[in-house]
């Protein structure tokens, strides 16, 4: 599976709130670094983060505005129905995400979804 195909499956699983399908796309030793937070290492820890995020904001939805792929990388610019915006960078090797970095604004997230 190419990085672009991995990203397509990631978006579908995220929008379905399917944590098992999402985490199956990650290498067991993957790193997910959402720059507003500390990096999370390992598939199980990544699953726990998704579970907490979906519990806090179950209506989150990724609407892709731009999508790019180059070599081992797939990149997207996204928004959600409530106006949040961000970018995600996914390095996929052998059909699995080995590294993810996300850029979004924590204060906007807390304003829209509560918390903080």
C-alpha cells in the first residue's frame, strides 16, 4: 500500500471513529507527534490518544482540502466542520505509518470543543 493509500484509509477510519482500523495503520513502534502535545510512541499509546480524543470530541471529522504524496510521505491540509484547520504529515513504509506529525492550534480546539 502506498503512502497515499495509507492516508486515504486513515481518513476513512478517522471519520468513522474506528480506533481499531486507525491503529492498524501504524507500525507497532510508530511515533505520532501532534506538535501541540508531546510525541506519543507505540501503537497502543496512539490508540489510547485516539480513544481520549474521540471521547472528548466525538463529532470530529477530517475534511481534506489538499492532499500530496512524495516518496514515503503523504501530506494533507484539513479542516473540520467547526472551522478547525491543520496539516498532517505521514511517513509510511511497507504500508504502515512509522511517523506522523500534525500541526493545529490547541487554543482553537479547546474553544471549539471545550476543555483546557
